[in-house]
C-alpha cells in the first residue's frame, strides 16, 4: 500500500506541475526540414542557438514529415543549426520570437554532401574502451566476446573488474555499487549475481566504470560504481534486434533474445526478452592437513557439480514527456530461473600418508529463483530557464528463492568396503526478500559555473528465510527409512533494516579549476533474529560520508584530478544468516550474525593526458575489513567457511590505461595495475601480512576488411596474497571474429572463450591459525561460441545517452551456490 501511495503521489505531483506550466504564457518556434527535391528530411538533428553568443538552448529530432518544434522558450533572437547523415550542415536565422507567440520559420532545405560518407566513417569509429576524466566507458557492441554472453561474463572480462559468486569488485578489489540506467538495483550477493547471470549482453549499450561517484549516489560502493546503460533510441522511429547463440565446450549454452525500441516525440519505449539454457561444470579439489603429535591426518576432497539452468529474463521501460519540461518513466526487469545441480564428492581420509577411510556424497538440488524489480521515476525542469530540476524515484524489489536438496553420504573403510549405514539428508530453504526505497533530488544552477544539489532517501529491507533439515538413516538398506535428529538443524532467520539518508552537493568552476564538494549522512537501524541457534542482534548507528574532488587543467594536454571519499561496505543479508549448509560431515558453510560493516577511505590522484592516456595513484584504507575465512575444529576435524571482520587492509595502487593505434587496421588498449597491500589482523597471534602484485588486461582490435573484424583479449594476474590465502598466477585468452552480412543488417560472430581453459581457476594455499589447506577451484569456461544477430527497422537510430546515476542499495544475501 505504501508503494502504491508513493506512486500515486508522484503522478499527482506530475499533474500539478503540468497544470502549473500550462497556465504560463510561453513562446515557441517551429519549422520543417526538407531535402533538395522538397521531400521531408526525417531524423535530422535540429539545435536551437542564442543568436547573441551561439550558446545551445535546446535540441530535437525532426519527425517523419520533417517537422520540428521548440516549445516553452524565452522571447528573444535565435539561430537554427541542422545536421543529417550525408548532408551538409545548415545554419539559418536569426529568428525573433515574441513573448507568448509561436514563430514559424517555414522550410529549411538541406544540401547533399559530397564527402559526407567519408566524414561519417571517421566520426563513427567507436572503441570498446573509452577513457574519460570521470569514468571509463565500455561499448558492449564493440566487444566481440560479449555476443551471446551474460552481463556477469562481460563484467568478468572488463578492465579492472573482478566477479565471483558473491560480489562484483572494482577499484582496489572493493565491492562496487551497481546501477542500471542510473536506477536502483536492489540486490547484492547471490541475488545480484543471479541477476547479472540472467541479464544478456544483447540488451546493453554501455558499461560505465566510475571511480568516484559523489555522495548523491550513496555511501556504499567503496569500489566505485558500475552503471549499466540499456539500449534505447535517441532518434525518432523504431527498431528491433533478434539474436541466437550456441556454444559448446565445457558443457553447452543456448541463448535466444529479442530487443525492441520505439521513440516518438513524446514516448520512448524499450523492451527485451531472453531465454537461456545452459549446463556448466564446477570442480573443487582441496587437501587439508591436521597435525596432532606425531600423526598427520590428511583430508582430500574431490568435488564435481553439473549446474543445469533454464532461464527467462525480461526488461521493459518507457519514458513519457508530459510537457516540454516534465518526464514520467518506469522500468521493470526480472527473471525466472529453474536449475538442477547434480553434485558428487569424495572425501578421502588418511593418516601419515596411509588411507584410512572415505566418504562419498551425492546429491541433487532443485532450485527456483525469481526476482522482479520495479522503478517509477519523475523529472521536472522548474521554470523556463531549466536551471532548477526536481526528480523523484520509487523502487521495489521482490525476490523469491526455493531450494530442495536430497543428499546421501556413504562410508567406506581403507579397503573400499562399506563401513556403516549411509546417512540421508534432506533440506528445504525457501527465502523471501523485499526491498523498497524512495528518494527525491533537487538541483539548482547558481550561475554558469556553479550548481547546488540536495536529496533525501529512505530504504527498507525485510528478509525472511526458513531452513528445514532432516537427517535420516537407512536401516540395512531396507525400504524403511527411520529419521534421526529430525529438525535438529532446522531454523528460521529474519532480518529487517531501514536506512534514512540525506546529502548536499556543491559544484563550481573558476578559471581552469573545478571543485566538487558533497556530504552524505545515513542513519541505519537493523534487527536480526534466528531461531536455531537462538540469536538476536540489534544495531543502530549514524555515519557521515564526505566526498571532495578537485580537477585542474594543466595546459591543453593534461587534466589532473584529486579526490577523497569515505564509504561503507555493509554485509550482504545472507552473510548474517547463521544457517548451516553441509557439503559433507567435514565441510560446511554458515553465516555470521555478528558481522560488522567496514569503512573505506580512498585517496586518489590521476592525470588524463591527451584525453586518452590515464594514470592514477590510489591509497585505500579499509577498517574492519571482512571476507570469507576458514574455521577448523581440531577435535572433530571439521572445518567451516564464513565471513568475519579480520582487521585493517591497506592498499597502494598505480593504474595505467594505454590505448594505441598501431596501424590503421590494428589498435590496442592496455589496462595495467600495480599494487602493494598489507593486512593488519585483529588476531594477536597473527603477524601482519604484505604482498605485491600486478594485473594486465589487453584488448587487440583488428579491422581485416570493411566487413570482417577480429578481437583478441588477454588477461594476467601475478601470484598474490589475498585475505588469508596465497594465490598462484591466473590468466586467460579469448579470441573472436565478426562478419557483417545482409547490407550490415546482420552479423555473424565466432568466439573462442578461454582458449587455454585457465579462466575462473583459483589455485591457492591457506595457512591461517590452525588451518593448512591447499585448493583448486574451477568453473567451466572454455567454449566455442557462434552467434547471429539481425537488426531491422530504423537502422539510423543512435545509442541512448546515459541517464543520471542514482544509488543502488544492493545487499540482498550471499549463499554458497554448490
């Protein structure tokens, strides 16, 4: 009811502003664009300029009949500037517009341009990676490897970005703030990863990697912000894209998708649907040593899972121009995922190198996950000048997860003979999480070089999780199964959180210096309760998060930027969930209801040279840093993984972005990161740990013929120490080809993903407190992938410019996806 009331309030506000604007006498200017043969020229860009100083007042696109109009403008003298593909630029005017009158300038004729095709070919060049002073932009359509891939896969191969089954990490390996078209993604942890895996690249125009989002976008996101820009029209008309992808290698992938865009003078509609059917293997091998006196016990785990998934995902959005200065929009996206996980594992136990016994475990998980996210937004330019802007958003996310598992443990002696009756486990773990938020933002231009912004936001989370667990024993392999310890591990976990926040932001520029100051305050109230074990934890705190950025132009070639930001990293909701998930009797995972948020202080200086080469130096200090660690019980020889606050993490990072055009047909982009890290543990018996490392990501683009292009992507990470483990070097190499057909309306792409089968591979050794463990973790990643894409409709449509970014409060749960 509260969400409905909020939506109705926004609609009423929109109507009120519409009525108010309608009462004001305004001026207007209209006209028509035509070709030399007097036929209408549609999709021409028309820019209205002040005749006094040629400053831009507004722009629009001519309709199918060539007409254009500018409403609600001030009285005065104007010029009209018109451009269109394959035509010469046209200036006309000045035109005088009287107060409260509409001026008609008649028809403006465009002249065919003799060199237009050559000019378009040059200006139309777009690289996969574009480096800017405030962000790095990835043009997804220019990434051959992205075709037929999920957003999760695309992010995993993006410069400086790391993904795992819990989080998306950026800027120093910190958890990033995720946005879609600048609108809330009310998910994180396992739920966010599921969303990214079910979002296909065919729906995405750009990915923006933003190092320093101001306080407006929220205090979370110590790893910067990643904004996903969906494909939408900028010009009038409609188009659609259909795609089909098939991949074979480590199992298989099949993906079918369609995207549709429509833009009229007042309405912009964009929609997409994808169906995926995949099977991905996952293997884990660990060796754990436990020394007691003169004996050393050896636990070897060999784990294999086949994860079969069928998914339907969609997105639907629209922006409607209520008046010339008011826009109402909505965005709905979601997915329904059904998966089956077949697991097989063997734990071999030995003493002093001699086999003693073994446990074989097999299970099947039936899992259904559906998630739907809703956004309603309103934006109004108050007054004729457009210097005052009011915007509002209402967001709601509804997440359901249901998982049923049947698990069997068989016990054998050193000779491979059954040593005892098998144990059967069954568990069911339904989860329902809802997140809602409302925010209002206000901005005011104080002068040509200064502006002020302010806003308030409220977000509320309710998480309800149930875990029913039965342990059963097979008596003599008879049909009768007698339950033992029925409900001993069954539990319920509930979590509630409310965050009230407000921010102020001031921007100004004087001479060659730009200054941005912002401050955000957040009040957090949370309550968690679990039935078994019986635990309750309540928390309430207020924090201030400043953000300061200074940009200085050093001549025409260098742009220097310095910033400081303080952020918070709150635990995912399922990180707090004390449910115990068993792999076998010696290995389990659980949550930590006493996990505390960490605080990140970031200092960075960067230089952008020639608007393409960038170097950045950063220092990142994280207090109460938390991550996954291991706990071993030397009495039972069992170990458990969970999240814990381990101490303070110090990071010193140097980053370089180097784009090079080697020839007119071969270009590269290199992203290099060199770092030094130190961990100061809060366990007195552990010494400080320091490490050095580097990572390199290189993308090579080859234009073989006008229709045939190729791409080679290589990534390398040096051996390094992370949290509590020493990791070996990691690398991968991808290659692909793209060929245009059907007058460039169709495209065939062939990609070789992970040629050396080395991606998503972690080799590590842990020697933490009483644990001595060596592990290897590998998910399926090597595929030969073929795809076909066909565009139809108005092919002159341009990619949509990104909308204003808004914070995503996004911490819905983390769980181990076995």
